[in-house]
C-alpha cells in the first residue's frame, strides 16, 4: 500500500514528456509554415508592385495606360499627315476648273502664262498660274524650274506652292493667294503708296527670302528674276519672293552660262551685266537685281523713266552722282522722303550701291546684305558701279535703250506674271 502513490507519480511524469515534446515540435512546424507563407506573400507583393510600376503609370490601370498611349500617338499621326500635306500635290485639269469656277476671275497675265483666282474646297484662296504653250519645250522648262525649286523650299518670305498640274493639255502651278498683289503695284501707283517704315520691312523681308535661297537651302537656288513684280505681299504686307520660272538649282559654287542666244535670263534693267555678256553667272546676279530693286524702292519710281528730265531718266546713275557729290539730302527731298525716314533711306541707298557693283566678286553675299539693312554690319565704301561705262559712249545709250524698251513694253502690255488681289 505504501508504494502505490510513488508509482502513480512516476507514471504521470513519464507520460507528460512525450506530449510536451510533440507540442513543441508541432508549434515549431506551424511557425516555420507561417514564416514561409509570410515570405511568399511578401515576395508576391513585391513582384506585383514592381510589375505594376513597369506596366502602368502611377495610379493608372491598363485601360488608362492604353488611352494615354493613344493620346501620345495622335500628335505623331498629325505630324506625319501635315508632312505629307506640305508636299506639292498633283492636280488634274478638272481640279483647276473646279478651283477657279472655270477660270472666271483673271488676276494677271504675262509672256509665260495667265494667273487666275481660285479656292480649295476648304475655303483656302489660291492663285492658279496656267503656263502658255503647254506642248512647247519652254513651257516644260518653266514648269520644271518652278516645281523643282520652290517645291523644295519652306520659308515665310517665299510664296508657298500648293501643287501643280502636268497634263498634255494643261501645265499649271497653284500658289497661295496674296491679298495685296505685287510690290510694283504699290511702288509705281501714286494712289497706292506704302509708308516708309513698312517699305523698309519689305526690303529686309525680301532679303531674308533671297538669303534662304542662296545659303539655307540644301541646294542653292538662283532666282534669276528678282524685281518688284515678283515680290508679292500678304494682307499685312509681308513680302514673299515669287515666280521661279527662271530659277536654277546649283551645288556649291557651280556656275552656269547664260542662255538664250546672248539674250540672257532675267529682266533688262534688273539683270546683272554678266547675264547679258558671255561671262559665268553665279548667285551674285540675284544680289545685283536686289540692289536695283532697292533703288526703285528708294525713289518709288521705275529706274528708267523717259518722262523725267534727261539727267534723271536713269535713276541709279542720278542717285550715284548725288551720293558722290555729297548731296544726299537734296536727293531725298526730291524723292519725297521725310526727315524721320532719311537714315533708313541713306542706308538702303548705300546697300544698293554695294549690291550693284559691276564685278560679281565685289558684291556682298545676301546674309551680309541683310545684316547691313538691319544695322548689324557696317556698309563698306562702294566703288562707282558705273565706272566701266562712259556716259557719252554708245554703251550707255545701249543700256538706256534696253531699259527703256523693257519698261515701256511692260507699261503698255502689262507683261508681268503677277499674282494680284481681286481689288487691284
């Protein structure tokens, strides 16, 4: 009886040890499982978060990301569309009939073609130039010159070419419409005068257009026919160089011989001497023409006018004599230039003399011409542009005869290819 309690206590101790061990082991396993599950959950959350940052913008669902992607693509599609739209389009003869309502409004005509006012279906006003002699080689050359040169350009001071028509029956070019017509209409019509401040802006704008052709195009373009009739004006009198029917593409310092059986290119009175002589021709011929244009802007008259007294018939020579004699004030008074405009007028005059130097290499580049007009560069002293001419010799008479014939013909027949406004 005395051994019984002792045996019972010993038995109880032996049973409790395995239970405790089992419980401890089970608890350890559970803890390990829980830790593993926690680790896996954390890893999953991290991966999900990383993927979310890569796949979608912060705070965006896949649906919203797709919408944003479309928004970013739309400007590119618009850019490509506009890029294609800016290229000259090819129109059919029927398109031209539709644009012009069967050529109802004629704006002007010249030796190379007639210009009509038109309108695109979207309301954009245009000028349609129909070239004469569609089957002739000359018409094809003019067509290729215009489309092949102005079609490669894009500048605020160059007229925009919208498209062309090349057909067996019709060869034409379609330009932007210029509300204020051509510069010559305002220079030589006493009823349509331009204020001097605006006139000077037209001079600098024209210089920018020519500089672009000479020095900023991938291929240098020589216009060959810079004159007031080929400077067109927007509603705000922004100048744009137009009529590229004689233009040529040149690479680097490539030179070309004048064509036309000694007759040269360009318009007498504006064309450089080398254009009418068996001499190489470069882009400097445009610089010369621009100088003659500046002189006509200075006097607001044609450089040759038979109605003037003999000493002032040829304006460039008369102005040079006044300049040499230090009589610029009297010259500007005779031209009706007000006191506040005389600094600009004198600068325009001196730049013009630099441009019309007889030797092409003595003429400045157009970027220098522009800087001189903008008071960014000093104007070098000019040699006498007419020093090669003896005013008493037949050469002067020949020169005057050329200019007289040209300008008289122009006044009588209106043979300038001019895009003008409907009100002119």
